[in-house]
């Protein structure tokens, strides 16, 4: 099966546009994770300030609040990790599909 230069150019153009779309998607995920990290850092800073106040006031309350905050932080970190894995897997699968389609079109 012979493929013309125009067909190859069209196929490569399609691949390039799909790769660009994947890059934009990855950038969106990266920015979302960065915003999440900023929010998480702000929350941790706020919690540290509250803990300093509570250390003087009520040691028992400190232990209870600290446990609750740790649980919430772990939950946020777990969610951020899942989002990163999903983003990476989606990009890898998308690229594999694009490459397979290109191979079939080129007869490889």
C-alpha cells in the first residue's frame, strides 16, 4: 500500500494536533494540582497558627484538632495523587492509541 506525501502530512498533522491537545490537558492538570497545593499549603499554615494558639489554651483540644486536621490533609494528598496518576495514565494510553493508528495507516 503506497501512501502519498499529502496523506502522510495529513496523518502527521492529525497526530500533532492530538499531541497538542494532550499537552494542553496535561498543563491543565498540572495547573490544577498547583492550585490544590497552594490551597493545601495555606490550610496547613492556618492550622499551624491555630495550633500555636491552642498550645497555650488547651492541650487536650490540640490533640483532637491535630488528629482531625491530619486526617483531612491525608485525604487531600490522596486525592491529589489519584488525579496525577489518572492524568499520567490517560496521556500514556492516548499516545499509544495514536501511535498504533499511525502504524496501521502507514502499513507497519
